[in-house]
C-alpha cells in the first residue's frame, strides 16, 4: 500500500489485506505497530484463525489427546483428562472401573467429578424462533397436470355429447323441440294413414328464436317452414333416391299448423340409431334400465336442484342398448350396441 | 430437498439455530437476522442439499454467519449492549444453570461454539469439525479446554458462596 500511514480511518483495509496474506512486509510491521498502539482494534485471534491453530495445552494433555486412552494410566497429572473423558462418554468399562478405583483412593477429586458433571449446557427450550411462517417457502405449483386433466375431461365430454346426426342436430334437441306428435321414425315403421314428410322433399332447420319468452315453452315459438310447392301431405315415395339423401333440416315449426295433423318424418337411414333414440328418450317408462351411478346423480340432483339420472341397459323393446343421461328436461343417449 | 422438506427443516431446526445464534450474539434481533440469513442461504441451495444433511448444513451456515457478524461488529466497534438478563453478576446468582450460562460467556467464541454444538445438539467431534472446519483433534482440545474452564468457573463460584 505504499507510504500510506495507517490510522483509525484506514486500518481495516490493511487488516483485511493482512488476513488475506496480501500485505507487504513493511506494511505488516506498520500494522502491528498500529495495533499495539490501538489494542481495541485488534480482532481476537481465535475468531480469525480457526484452522491449524496451535493450542497451548500442557504437553501431557496433548499426548493424552493424541494417544490411545487404553494405554494411559490414571494419575494426579491425568485425572482431569479422565474426568472430562468420562463426562464426554469416551471411557470404556475397564477405564471407568479404574477411574472409580482411583477416586476411592483419592476422594478429593470427587468434587471435580461433580463439577464436570454440572458443566453440561442444557438448551432453554422456552427460547423459540417465533417467526417460522416467514421462513417457509411455497412450493412451485406445476400446472401442466391440471391442464392435462382439463383437456382430458373436455375430450371425454366432447365425445360424450358429440352430435351424431349428420346435420349437426343432436337427437335430444330434436326431441325437445318437435311437436309431440311429430315423430322421426324409420321409413319402414311409418304407420298407415300417417302423413309423411319425405326427408328429401323439404329443407327445414331449427333456429333459436331470439325474441322468445323464457316463460313459454320453446316449441310454441318454433315454426315449420315448408316450401309452397311441398305441402305436408306429400306423396309417398316408395323408392327414395338415396344418392340425394340429405339430413333433416327443420327451420321453423309453427305449432298451430301442426295441431290437427299427425306427422311422421320418414328417415331414409334405417340404421340411424340416434334418430331411433328419440322415441326411446321420450318414453322413459319403456326402458328396462337401472341407474348406474345413483349416488353421484343423486348428489348432482341435490346441487343443481334438478332431476339427474344416468341409466344403462336395454330399452323395453330390446332394440336399443346404451347409456341414457337425463338432466332436468334434457336427455342424452349414447348408443353402445344395436340388436338387429 | 423439496420445498416441503425445507419447510419441515424450518419447523425442526429454526429454534435450535436461533438459540445457537443467541448464545453467541447475546442480542435477539441479531440472532433473528442470523436465522433468516441462514435459512435464506439454505433455500437458495435447497436443491443441492439433501434433507438428511440439512441440519449440519444449517449449523455450518449459521456458524459462518455468526463469525462474519462478530467480525463485522468488532471492526465497527459497535457491539450492541448485552441483554440485561445476561449481564447479571455471578456473585448474586447461585442457580447452577445460570452460572453455567455465565461461565459460557467467559469462553472464547470457538470453545463456546463447540460446547454448544456438543451439548445442545449432541453432535460428535467429527460433525462439529465439519461444521466449524476444524480437525477432530482440535474439536476435542477445544471441548476439553472449555470443560476445564467451566469447571473452574463453578469451583470459583462455590468458593465465593
């Protein structure tokens, strides 16, 4: 550090350099001279040098520490060592016996033995660190398992409720909105005398009526829109052109127009199970099924204050088999197997 | 070590670290600072420290923090005043536990440290050596010297009484 004089303002930097072994010889002499003049600035050696410290113990004591205790004899010079070793649990049974014998011969050391026994420090357990809460850390929240679970749940729900009709209209919505007398049945099951609307002859589609009154049934607000040249009593078509088959598209149903007529919409697709399901869902009593998740559905019913049932089995006619879910006025059907 | 294990270590060892620091620094606020600093450092390294070794790691960190703190305080010559409860005169207090605590204050820092680790925490000489970066023989010497000093202090008090 050159010719800078060490004083109370700058001695710390000299001291640190000395402790790190970077202080030159002349500066070291200067530092020690300063510390001798100002002993209050001297840091205790034991705080500074913890390693390789030469502890000034008696030579006998040092030898005892380094040597095997078993080879040592208890004497007036070594009794302290053995008493401490006893307190530290370092003596074996043989050495303990020898120590007891020595203390019987030299009872004046029993007091020292007692003092060493008392020198044990006991922690005051009433002293506690009160602010543990602030020391604790929150674990990082890994979100990807939750996202994965949500995605899986959405996928399952989508699969469950996925509309099965080609038009995008699910059977339950059709069943809900159609006039009760309007039945969508396979063409082969059309009863004699029933007015039939061929699927190919008109295009109709359900649409929400934005002005509908919430207190009125939705079906009263729907209108059946039929082209002028295609009346309801259309001619039977015994040989439907399947190439031109199009899905049923009901746009509006005017309930008043349908009051006095019985209508059947003949489906060209005889295997359209979802359409068949409509009649099944509208007549629950005909199903020979059992509630497969009664505790769950009952719990959900209590929560949403609406009737919830999940049934599994075969309907009364034995033609349909699958899972039926009813939530309030809505019913869903998932076909599992159709018996021919 | 997971966050859960770290929090468990806080519950298990923060009191011990606090008492250890308080015995050295004799100042509650400083001891709290040491505890906070210790656990903050351990949290930074928690992924590298196994739960089985966290106690030793905590005491090592706390010991180093105490040494740094004492050095800093000594240099700045601004040691806080001792708590009144810790500065009572030995002649007026004959409770053995109190006398031992007073005797402890007369020991050099390193002797105090090894004795505290030995008596409070039950560490072996080897474990104390690892915490304080000492050889096992050195730990043994410090403990033996500390025991002699404590015994001497007790003996003197008894003579006074």
